C-alpha cells in the first residue's frame, strides 16, 4: 500500500470537462442560482464546445471537481463563455484563470473573433477577474437591463 501524501490531496489539475463534473461541484450560491434559473443545463446532456474542469486531488482522474467552464458557439465567430464554481481559494482561482486562458487561446486557433461573458454588475470582482485576462467591458443595453456587464475578449480568429 502506498504511503499517504497529504500534499497530493491539495494538488490542482486542469482537464477537459467530463460528463457529471458539475454535479460533483459544491457551487457557490450565485453560480447555483443562475444555473437553476437556466434550467440546470450542465446536469443534462452536458456542455458542447471547448471546456475545462479544475480538479483537486492526487490526479485528474480521482480528484474532486472544484470548478468548470466552457464556451458555446453563437455563430459568426462569436462564442459565449460560461462558468460554474464553488467557493474557491485565491490559488484555486489562479488555476481556474489558467483554464479559461487556455480555452480562449483555443477559441482563437479555431477562428473565433470574440468570446463574450456576462457578469453580474453587483460582483465587480468578476469583471476585474476577466479584465486581468484581457477582456474589455462593452456597453450593452440588454445585459444592463438584466443587471449584468458584458465582458469581451477580442480574438484574432478568422471567423
């Protein structure tokens, strides 16, 4: 029997989303509320398009999912970003940012022109998080009517 390594239990891994990952995440209240308001789409067939999952544990196969995200193709080179997360530590948010950055880079290679994310206006931290990764706020009346802010990553895709 292998020796127990407590450090291994804290390791963070990024991998592609696997069916059922979202059900294993203990979501932060705001993510849970929004997910339920949209009909809990992650609990059905699962997401389409590029995805990532942040896992904590000895390896990505046996670790516990902490957060996941992805992108949905809206056509004409525009993708909408989504995320679902628990109450993450600063270090976990840094790894989640790496997952998001890798996915945005992949969207650019796929020919995307831009990736858009709606963030709640009463959570300026979310807009700041995305801005640190290169997103810019864009005025959007529909988003503002919903109490949100539209954040846009401009990509060099050909789409």
